[in-house]
């Protein structure tokens, strides 16, 4: 199984709808996760959750280098443990989703903010899928971005 050296971490700043603790690992929220009444988002924006027992919501995650590489299986184990689900229920298709997520994160340079949104396609058939992508902050100065994202 392929190993990855980067992961998406929470920055712990409520001003940016990030209620997870600073440094918590993040993964895409499931349909059963809630924002716990902390913030509202437009219908096309989704969010991440911390891979802890609380599963706190976060709109933005920061790509950070890990000291020890991880695999999609390790990420799946953390996610399943935080949801109190049995790991034996994990299928190859679900493991491929964790792999896809890690590939998206590892394609970005370190200290890059990322978000997740719904992407709708109408033609040839109507479908809706999640897209993990770089988040742009155009209203911040370079020094403010460094202070927020480079820790």
C-alpha cells in the first residue's frame, strides 16, 4: 500500500469556521456528521471533521508534512475508530476513497489551505460529487497568511 507524507490538519481558528483543535487530523465529514450548530454554510460547501472522539467540524484544513508517513488503511482506521464503527465493515471501494483523499492532499505543497465543496454535473446525467481543492484567501496580506498557515 502506498505511503503518504502529508496530511490535512486543523488550524483551530473559530474565525475561519475551524472548531477542531489545532493540529487535529481532518477528513471529509460523512452524512451523519453535524456542524454542531457552530456555523452555517451555503449548500455547495461541505466541511471536514477532526478524527477524534468529538469529530469537531472544520471548513478549512492546512496541508502539513508528517514525521512518519501514513497509508490509506491507517487513515481509515482512525476515521472508523472516531465514528465507533467496526473496521471489518471497511470495503475496498471505501479504502479507495481514503486513498483518493490522501492523493489530493499530497499533491499540494505544505502550508496550503484546502476546502471541500460539492460539484454538480448535469450533462449527460445529473450527479453530485465532493471535490477537495485549494482554498484561496484574497483578502489577507502575505504576513497574515504566513501567520495563519505556517506553524
